[in-house]
C-alpha cells in the first residue's frame, strides 16, 4: 500500500486526559472546544509511506481496506515522541522584545521555526517548552479509510484541494502530460508558496505527468457584475423574508390583543 493516496477521517484522543485534541469533523471540534476558523474539517488525502501523519497512525492505515474503521492506541514513541529536557529552553527577554512579543505563561509562540509554550517569565528570562504539547502521551485514534484513490484525475483533484484548500470549486484539466490548474487572481498571492510543493508532490507520486501549468484567472466586469447581482438578490430575498416574518408577527400580536379584549 506504500505510495497509495488514501482519503482518511479521524478523531484523536489524549488517553491520560480523556480529551479529544484533533479531529477532521467540524461538529466534533466545536463540541470539544477545539474548533479553529482556519482548520481543515473534512476527510483528507494522505500519501502512505511519506510520513505525512504520525508513524503509529500511518502503520494502521497501511493495513486497512477501503471503508474500514479502526480504533488504534499509539504509544508516545510512535506518536509525538517522548518529552525531552533539552527542548525546554531559558531565553533572554530581548529575544521576544526584538520580535514585539510580550511573553506570558501559557502563550504559544513560534521562534526560529519552532513552536513552543511559555512556561514562566522571571528575572529577564523566559522559560519555553518546545516539546510537542502531546509529547510523552499515549493517544488513541478512531480512523476510517474513506477511499483509496485509483484514477489519476481523482488523485490530482484530492492533492490540489489538500494544498490549496482556500480555492473553492477548483478548475483542473489534464492535457496530454500536463496539468492545468486555474488560480483565481484574488487567491494568487496565497497560492504562491504552495505551487512548488504541489509540483514536487505530483512529480513524486503520479507517473506520466511531466508539467504543471498554473493559470491566473481574472474576472471580467460582466462576471463581476453577475456576482454582485447574485449577492444583491440573496440580500434582497433575506430582507423580504424578514419583512414578511415581522408583518406576520405583528398581525398575530394584534389578533392576540383582540382575543384578550374579548375575554375581558
């Protein structure tokens, strides 16, 4: 199964705390209080053997069939690693001031491409724990293999959505040995850092594809006008609905008042 592109969904739980810390399901994330606006809440593609997910989870998925669901317990060494004392650093306050960061206990920070949590601030020094927050913990995943992708077109579509999730309704075409991907002009800046990664992933995992062409798409004035008209139509419909509901409510209140007067 190594090299396969698999669509998975999962929920990860910290067993010691009996608390969910990660999920691909939006409703569950909201329920557990871990929802993030920029989060990716739907099944997503994983290339088996590339280390895109933690080792213990990847080993389980590699053995699973399409449609299969499992609960997998994963020890620290195959999850986020053991806690290491050398990953806890005492740093001078100046390191933070130079970056306009006001450190305080509990604050999550990123320094020199490392993510850590401030533990304490004292005497001009800041103690930061750069261990992964789940390091040293046994975790459990409820994972499902939603689909094992077979056709080149569906693989390309899934990978594009993975690396460019902010592009809604992506337009992709395979022309001979070239992929042509349409990038809306308003998303071009955001898409730029991901282009090289996408091209590399395609080259490593799809045979027969020699080029990837990105085309920046600009909306004409006519298209912009149609979009504005569409938005206005939705807004007008909402206003009409609100007016109608208010009128019905007013009418009902008046009828209730009449009934009350009659009873008196």
